[in-house]
């Protein structure tokens, strides 16, 4: 059964041929003639009054404002009977449109062959207007045409032509396809008769739905004699003629779901026999050889199976599958392009974020370097100040020793004051120990900060490597489309983990900075406390200590010089200092 889309294609060619000004309008008189011819060819009763009613004149001219398609659908296409001859419709529409397009072209093929190419174009073209044929269908037609002429297919030459069409974003019309074949673009050097035979074979297969044809011998029903006939197999029937010129048809075998085909043994000196059983009668046929017999049995059986399954011809089914495959590929390509655009946008966003992160890290590193230099400079200043204070302390201790040597006689009078001074010394030692601990904490924090900076540099390098890997993955999406999403997710997860780790390092660095500030303040308080105690010691200028002869054992070195304290005094001072430190910790 011919579909409505296939019937509309030749009618569209005829309508556009009548559109002389190419503005989509045709005069009423021409539409009347076209409608009358269509009704005649399609075997539909012609209703002239309905045509007049539909195409009323208006103030803008003799063209209906309602358009031709509503009338065509209502009064013609909806009334089509299944017994019309589609070939007659093609010939009528071809008669209207062919003179306008190919009369001035010098083609190497005849007008009959051009008509067959035109019919093949209508069969293979897309169901969109204006009609055009895509490159895949052009390749399919040329491939079948060269195969019908027993010529090899030149893949490279067609690829160049296909690439040219893709660059120009152009699909061929019916007349451009006729010119492509008629000018011998892909059939150069082939005999015109062979070319005509090839076009006719493709035309019979695609348009006339001739599945198989050849000479065979058939047994008569009345006289039971055997006669050679030319058989043509279609989907729903198999006709036979006196000869292959099809001038005299001798009969037709109608195929339906009740028919069957079987092989017969040789008899009556006849070989390669098979029988087609229908409801009313059976037909015994003799094939030329065993291979031909098997091919005919298989072809007839396939037609019966298709009829039982309600399928169309194999050519129409193959055409539909090719269209569906193209639509799927187009949808997949659009999906892939959309995903690639999304990935590109995501990649650009990630790149901008990485650049911003890198810039922030560079600024943070520069700030850290400046801060570290400032801390080093401050530490050096503190160290110089400490050395200066130590020298002053040594000078004061030397002066104090001189005063002790001069005032040994006053030791007993000032013993009570010495005890007070020893307590002051223990507090001073505690302050010095706090200062030393603060310096150790500062050094530990400096090492921690250096380690954090190294980890930041490592993570920054890791981020750059992840970014380079992500760029490489993006460039490989055209070759590895299925693995792209998985790798991209893994890279993004790694990038996210690295960012989270970097954020944690930033928080640790900020915490270390806060601890460093606290230790710095503690060091400042210890320094101030030390200076306070040194000031108090300086005020007791009249303090003296009795210097006793030393022992032969190694001398104890303290901040006050050799033999400033005995072993027992040092143990007592250390014990008092430890208790004071424990009390201060418990108080905190």
C-alpha cells in the first residue's frame, strides 16, 4: 500500500512546476486542471462544484486564500482507493514538471531514465518540503546502481563529493540528482546502454517492488502443457508474461496468508519443480536450475511471511530503518554536542576558579614571605636586645661582685634582705624559663608554618597537574566519549578533595598564626617581666654576699658567675621555682 507521504511527493513537484513566480501561489485555472488530472489518475469521482466552492475568488486575485492542501486532503487524498496505479500518477506529475527543469540540459541519459531517477529520488527523499535527498541515501542509490552494472564502488571519490556537500551544507534536489547521474559524474566511461539497464534494475527493485524476476516454465491448468513464461514477484502477487517486454500478461498469482510454497520431486522429465498453493488453485513451476529453484522458493516464502506479519516491502522497511537510524544518530549527535558544550562551560568555570585560587595562593604566599621576613627581623631585634641586656647584666654582676668583696663584713646585717633577693632571683629564673619556652614555641610554630607552606606548594602543584589532566581529558572526548564522564567525575572529585584539603591547611595555618601571636604576646610579657625583675635587682645596689673559698670540685656556673650559689642553694632554688611554676599552671 502506497502511503500518503509518497503520493504527496509527485503532486508537490507538479504544484511547484505550476508556481511560475515561486511565491507559493498558483492560478485557479491551473489548480482546476491539476485537480481534475489527479482525480482521473487516482480514479476518484471529480466534483467540480466542490472545487469551485473551495476556490472562490477574492479581492486579492484568482488564488484561494484557504490554500490547496485542505482541498487536496479533503476531496482527493481522503478518497484514494487502493487499486489506483501509482506509476500513472508519477507519469502525469512528471509530464508537468520535467519540461521546466531538464529541457535545456544535455544529459547522457534518456528522458525515460531521467523519469526513473526522478521516481527513485521521490522514494529515497526525506518527508520534508522542499524535497531533498541526504548524502546517505545518495550513497545508497549510487552503490546499488554500480552494483547493478557490475562495477566496483569508488569509496574515496564519493567521500570527496560527500565532504563537499557537507562543507556547502547542501542536500540535492531531484533535478540535481538527475544532473549528477545524467552528466556521468560517477558513471564516467560507462556505456549509456549499461547505465540505462542499471537504472532500470534499481527502478524495478525500489519503485515497482519487483523482488525477483526471470524466465521459468509453468504447467497449464486446462491442457496440462508446459510453457515458458517471464515471472515477476511482488510482495502480494506474482505475475507472468509471454516475454520480458511485458506486452502480454498471461496471469497473476495472488499471495495471501493462506498461501504456501513447497518443493516437488522431478517428474514427467521436468526438473527443479516447486508448487505455489493458493485457496482456489495451485501452480506448478519448473526453475532453470537448482539454485534458481531454491531462490524462488525462499523469495515467495519471505513474501508470505511478510503478509502474515503485516509488514511492508523489504525496500520500504529498509528505507524506514535507515531514516530511524539517521534520526537516532542526529539525536545522539545533538545530545553529545550539548554535553560537550556543558563540559566546555564547566571546564571554563573550573579554569577560572583554578586561576582565582592560584592567584589567591600566590598572594597568600607573598604575604606569608613578607610576614616571615618581618618576624625574622623582629626576632633578630629581640636577640640583639637580649644580648645587650645580657651584657648589661654581666656588667651589673661584675659590679655587684666588687661590692660584695668590699662589704663582706655587712653580710650578717643584710641576711634577711638576701633571702628576699633569692626569692626575687627564683622569680627571675622562672621568667627567664618562660621566655626560653616561648622562644622554643616560636621556633616550633615557625617549623609548622614552613611545613604548611610546603604542603600548600605541593597542593598547588597537584591542583595544576589535575587541571592539566582535566584539559587532556577534554581534548580526548571525541575519541573516548563513553569514558569521558567517568574520568571527568574522578578528576572533579580529586579536585574537590584537593580544595577541601587546601581549605583545611588554610585553617591550620590561620590557627598556627593565632598561636604564634599568642606566643609572641606571652614572650613580650615574659620579656617585660624579666626587665621588671632586672630593674628591681639593680635597685638593691647595697646588696653584698660573702664570697667563700671554692672547693676543688668543678664550679657551678650561674647567671651571677662562678660559685654564686652552693649545690644545696641551687637545689632549693630549683625546687621553689618548680613549685611556683606548678602554681601558675594550676591558676591558669
